[in-house]
């Protein structure tokens, strides 16, 4: 798997039932942790995110390890193809907005777990987008015109995507490896 878009959101969601988090929340937490300079270690990253993994079976652990690897590749992709892991466009807008707000909330939580002095290293733009992610985490959904809703959602999603890439760039410690992939 090379991108989070290759991951099956509903299947991943089923694997996460024992953890009590959504796929969007977990992906957001992982991304926030990594963007703040955290090193999500194989076999340890769920513990690093303060999740009780005792109820996970081997297949679930394998799927979550795939998520970790895919997320690292996407965050460090020179083509900047990163995208938050969210339900597909065939899901109702209300559920997609809810998933995006949970993703942003997870991001902020993960960022906080690894932040240390990362916020001090952020530029004014970095601090601004971090605040914006907090605002998005508090969004609610009020139905409007379907096409307008889709356009607004796409704009917000693109903003979140670029905000995360900025924070990844700024929050990574200078000595951190680009990924766990060897060439």
C-alpha cells in the first residue's frame, strides 16, 4: 500500500472497534504525532498515542501497521499527495464533516502528545494553521445546497491537507529521518 487512499476506510474502521476510536481520529492522531516530531515506532506507535491495544488481534495490528507505513510515506511524499483518511465521497456529507472534525481533533491530540517545544519552532503561519485546525475540529454541519456543500468541504479539506504538510515540514526535528523506508 502506497497511500492512505489505498486503505479501505470501512475495513480499517472495523479493526478499530476494540480501541474505541474512528479511523479518521486515529489517522489524525498519528499525523499530528508525526507532524510534531514524534517518531511512530513500529509495534509501539499505538502505545505512544496512549491507546490500549490489548483487544487487538494480529490481523488488526497488521492493518494498523500498514496505516502507519502508508501515512509516513504520504507525509514525506515529494509530490505532496498527502490526504487525511476520511470516508469516501459516496458517504453522506454530514458523516464526512463529522469524520473531518474528528480527524482534526485527533490531529491536535497527537500533536500535543509529541509537541514538546514543537510549537515554539513553528512559524506564525504554522501557529495559525494549528489554531485553524482547532476551529475545524469544532465544526458542526448544517445542510445547504448539495453542490455548495461539496465545494465548501473540498476547500476546507484542501486547506487541512496543506496545513498538515506545512506542520510536517516545520515540526520535524532536523535529525529525524524522512521515513522508515530504506533505499
